[in-house]
């Protein structure tokens, strides 16, 4: 029996190439009747970043507000990217927006969070864009490489398209 794709986890870093990868997620959802769950992971602050934040923002409530705004900013950017995509897709394909069954922004370590959410949501496929530096960089060490190595479900890494020449 052939495998079935019922749930797709689309992971975004909000880059231009991630938007390109989203086209593949929507296409595959259409072709397989799968649902899409959108995930943006905001990387946790490093210890150096936390120290810098503590040094310049002395008030604990202000630090907490900064961290809260950081997540809200990512949520807003994700919403804007999604709206832009659906506004510019062919009108007859806009109904595919109903394939988006979840959209979340979480703080965590990207690889671990992506893998954990793919298991928790019982996804059949992970889709993400290759890093802006290109496919070669992705294979040498990135979130995509680690997800590819550790995932127990198929993972599609979409390289950025070659630049069009006039």
C-alpha cells in the first residue's frame, strides 16, 4: 500500500525562500488532500543575549515585555506573510486556505521543536525551505540538516529557486 500524506508540518523562518517552500506545501496539500500545520520557531536567547538584555534592561517586567513582544512580532510577520501569499495566489486556488488547520509561533530550539511538534501533531511530512545561503550550506550544518538527520518521517527541503535572467 502506498503511503498517505494526511498532515503536513510546514516550518518557516519567514525568509523569502520559506515563502517559496510554502507553495510546495500548499501544492502537496491540494494533491494529497492533506492538512497543513504552520510552525515558526523563535530561537531561545543564548546566554550572551540574555546577559546583554539583563545589562541594558534592568527592570524584570521590561525584560519579560521584550520577550513577549519578540514572539508577538514573529506572529505578526507570519500573519502578514500568510495574507500576502493568499492575496497573490490564483483566485481559484484561494479556497486551499482551508487546508491550514493550525498556525503557531513558539519559542524553543528549532530542530527539537520541529521534531517534537511533528510527532505531537502526528504529521506525515515536514516541509521547509533551504537556508538563504543555498542548498550547499544547508547540507553542511543548519536546522534543515538536523531535522533531516533526526526525523522519522519524510522531510522535503525546498532549495531557493535560481534567479531568473531577463
